[in-house]
């Protein structure tokens, strides 16, 4: 089996879907000849032609809005927004149009579309390129939000997203694009949307994370295990909306302790929702309060400070240790 | 390609009902059909306002004064074409096959159930200009599928200030999308007059700026609107790209049932526009042709009122049928477990509260 980076795995998923389904179109800024600023769509225009893979004028709202029109007409558009921070310009078309047209049309119009956007910190991008936007989109009822943490999941989740009849915001963490390789089957497969996965099995505490924080949590878990001999479970949410509440409750019920790690700012974030779910459905399994390891409630900083504000291995490990105390 | 700026307003039928240009070649039945739609539109609009005043209808945007524009933009459309509008295009929606009861449901606050890709009409759009990129996307999809279809998008003068209008026209021009954009310039965006939206003389000047022709026509002249839209649709079908038509009309009523235009609009303005009423001039024209007389007009009005009455009765009879189950079913195609639990909780709570 080939060992691929996440970039290659996503590129392969797009390649397969373009070949399988003539209704799939890819468009956005620099996705054509340039193959995207991260080379995610590399070679696809050459292979499938300018009718299937094309550059658009630089207009995020019209990129998403035109995808809404194409989906209405039965196509399966896969628009790319160059950086998730630029989705602010298309916020209305995503939240009030793509996410709601199924509802508004009385269920007669499907918004089968996937909005792909890179996000995430730690790679020294200019301002507004690194924002973790996912919490904003958790409140876009009708939209699904998917964040893969591995190349295998990225390919399977993206294929599932393209085949899904509802709109999906597919957020790709820039730091994960080329950080490691994994065995990825070359053929078609799907990973179900709305299902979390156990990234690392354990019995003493659940570390709930997604995106780049899964890898960080696994490393922190290893550190704590070596130091304390505790058994640390890491749950990878994979889908942020709708959350896999069952997996969260099952893991916490088993371990009795939990922390949630997220890269985005604290208030009103994914971690807050995860903790609310635990509170409602698994409170009496807990020995200790559930802690959050997050960025502070400030704007994503300029590059020199970004490593300071992002959840570090030490901070994740410290939260695990605190929660493990009797 | 460079297009020249429109400099004057094209008119075929004057306010006195006289021809000053070549009318479209249409059979008498169709000319009468236009009349029937205009009359239906005005009666529908007045009835919706009355229903709202009686507490039987939600907020409604009256269309009085814009009947010719609505008929003229929908009439030249063909079977495969799509209509993408805002919220003041009831007549165009009806002409494209949306039942009256559907718009009553939507304005009444119920989930509309009669839109579908089969109707080729997008649901009412209330956020200004948001429909424009959708219209472009549909047109691009038609182009991708190599079909000879086109999209007619409708937008008001105020909404042309929105980013989405300009982004969409730029997309349409760049991709040569088969799109005809009709700007219903009715002079007012709630309380803000047209001259506060743009310093340009005509909104259609935006056309040449985006690489497409721009036309300005008398929006109270059904022939002028029809001819312009027909020509632009033909152009779109032939792969020659998009165009924009600004139709100059006047909103004779309020923005919606929630505002009072006497508070912000000069009183002599309505008096100035009354003689330009689109129905009055078309009536005079049909009478001159001998196609319409008092008896015929009375017949048409009676027929339209009966049709409307049936729709009102159906709307009111069906109202209790919508329940919360339907609401939850429409969020996603497959309802996720937490939403299903929220549905069950809400139904239990509602049952307890009854």
C-alpha cells in the first residue's frame, strides 16, 4: 500500500471523484494551473480539463454562491476557499444560503457540495490565514463540519463528503498537509461523517481532540504514560458538526476523566460543546472536572507569537496529569 | 469585448397606450394573457395586504406598479430556463408555474413545499442580492451541461449596491454565463431613494464595466421589457454571454406591510407616477386594438378573483397541517441522533404544554 501525505491523499480523493462522477467540479483561486497554493489540486486541471477544474475571479462569496446554484442544478461542486480565514467573506453564502436551502425549499433542493479550506496554526502564515473557524460554523444548522487528522481519514472523509447530499465544510489543517505519511489505499473508500475514532486506546482518561491537536494529544499521552504509567485514551472527533456524542459519552464513561484539546480560542468553542455533552450525558461517570486546553480568547497572533498561544505538549500533558490526580 | 453605456430609456408603449416602437409579434391570446397576469398580480397584491391587515397573513411586499416588469421578464422564458428572484416577483413566479398557495404559505410563515428543481424557480430570497451568485451558478451549470437554457435573475435597485451583485456580474461576465439580469429599479429601497445607491446615471452602466451589454427600458411598458429580455435570452442561449437590463418602474405601495411610505416619500411623487401605471396604459392599448372591452375586462377580473379565492381557502385550510416533525426532517437529509433526541424532547414538551 502506498504511503501518502495528507495532501496526496486529498488530491487522490478529488482525482477519483472527478473520474467517477461527471457532476463533480472543482473551482476556486489558483486551483487550476497552479494546483492550489498547497498543491492539493495539482495535476487535476491537466487531467480533467478546464471545464472540470478551473480558476475563478477572486471573490469568495461568489465562489460559494455559484456553488449553491450549481448544487441546485444537480452538480456536485467542490469549491476551494484558499484559506479558512477568507471564508469570512463568504460567511453569508455558507451559513444563510448553502446550509439553509434544503430547509428553505421544503426539502426539495439538496445542497450536495463540499467547501474545502486549509486552516490552522503553526506554519508561519500572514494574519488571518491560520484562524480556527470551526466553532463559528458549528452554529450553521444544516452544514456538516469535518476536520481530518490523518491522510487515511482525509481521503475517506472527503469522498464521503462529496457523496453526501448535504453541504460539508471540509477543513484541512495546514500543519498536517505534509507532516507525516500513512498507508492509504489507492482505491475508493469512505470514512463515515459524524463518527469519531479512537486514535489511541486507554482506560484512565479521555483526551478529546481533532485536527492537529490529535497528534499533539497522542504525543502528550505518551509523555504522561511514560512518566506516570497511566493509560491515556485519545478520541479524534473527525466531525465537528454533527458531533459523535455517543463516542464521547462511551469514552468518558469508560475512563471517568477527560480533557478537551482545541487549537481555537476558548469561549463558545468545540470543547465547550463537548463538555456540555459530557455534563448532560456522563456527569456521574466523572471523578474530576473536565478541563480545556485551548488558545486564549484573543485574535490569532502574528507569527512570532503563535507557538506561545497554541496548546503545547507541556500544557496538554499538564492538564492530563492534573485530571489524573485522585 | 467593449460595450457602450446606455444613454436613454427604451420605450415601445407610451403612458397613453400609443406605440412609439415595434411591439413584439405576439398572437392576440398572448396579449390578453399578459393583461390577465397583470390584473391577477395587482388583485393578489391587494388581497395579500388585506389579509395581513386582518391578521391572516404575515409580512408581505406589495408589487403594485411593477406588474408590467414582472410579466415582461417572465413571458419570453422557455421551458428549460430558470427564474431566480428576490421577493417582489410574485407574478413572474406564478407565470413559471409556482402555485399561488406556495407564496401564501411562504409569506404566511409556513414551510413552502412546492419549490423543487422541477419548477425551475428558486425559493424567495429575502437577503438582498444573495440570489445573484446562485443565478450565475445555475447558468454555469447549464453551460457545463451544454444546454441551450438560460437564467433570468431579478433584483431591486437597492440590492445592486451589495457585494454579491457585483461579484456575481463579474463571474457571469468572466465565464460568459447564460444569464439575463433584470434590475427592477422601482426608485426606492424601503425609505432610501435610488440616487443614494449609486452616483452612476443608470445601474445598467455596470453592464459594460463587467464586459456585458447594459440596457435601460421603461419598466411600466410590458413590450419594452419583453423585447429586451427576449433578445438577451437569445443572446445567452447562443453562447454570447450575459447581459443586464435595468427596468425603470415605480413602487406604488409600501416596501412591505411593515412600513408607511408617506413618512419618507414626497407626496407628489406618487401623483406623478399614477398616470404611468402599467395596467392603465396596457388596457388603453388593448382597447384600441379591439381586444378588450368592459365586458371582457369584467370577465377576466371575475375569473382572477375566483382563482385567488380558491388559493386563499386552500392556504387557510392547510395551515394546521405543518408540525414540528417536518421542521426537524428538513435540517439534514439524514437526521443526526442529537437532532432526533431534540425533536422527541420538543414533541414531549409541546404535548405536556397543550
